[in-house]
């Protein structure tokens, strides 16, 4: 007989979670990370001078891109778990960096400062964020080759 995916069970004192339990764990990790990332984003933009909100978004996107690059490099090398990616990558960094804020602020810069300022912002973000992600990836690759103990810290939080 086939087992219901919502049924957890014990076998010889070991707990075997159901697929539903595992899915809920991932949902909770993403939600927790998302809540933290959203508050960090709001905090960062709240302390930024009103006239400089685009620099706050650019900084957030550059930092977030670097962090996501480093995290995914760590994951690809086996130093970060799927749970870490759910919590920090999809959740925290996913809500910390947003394309919607970038798009809206690009339009606002174009309306208030003109096309040259808007084009500069688009160029910095479009080139800077992927380059920062690459930088994060490369840094983690170098640390990995040097047997840097960052993997211990990553494994402690998972």
C-alpha cells in the first residue's frame, strides 16, 4: 500500500518526516529569512537620506548580489545546505534585494534627474550586481582552496 505524503512515522526510535513536513520546513525557512531581509531592507532605506534613496537600493542590491554569489558558491562546494540556501538565499537575500524597488527608483531618477542619471543608475546596477555576485563566488572559491574554516560556521547555522 502506498503511504500518504502527510504521514510522518517512527522506526526504531528514528523519526522520518513526511514530505509535507519537509515542505513546511522549507516554507518556514524562506518566510523567516524573508521577514528578516524585508526588515533589513526597510531599515537600510529608512536611515538613508531621502534624496539618496537610489544609492541605498544600489548598495543593497550590490551587497545582496555579493552575498548570494558567495552563498551559492558555498552550496555548490558542499559547504552550505539546502536549508541555508532557503533561509539566507531565497528568503533573506530574496527579500533584501528587489527588482521592483530598482525598477520604480529607475523611473523616479529618470523623472527627477533626467536620462543621463537614469542611464548611469541602470548601468551601475546592471553591471555592478552581476560583478559583485561573481566576486562573492570567486572569494568563496579562493577560501575553499585555502581550506578556510568558513565551512564550519556555515554548517553550525544549518
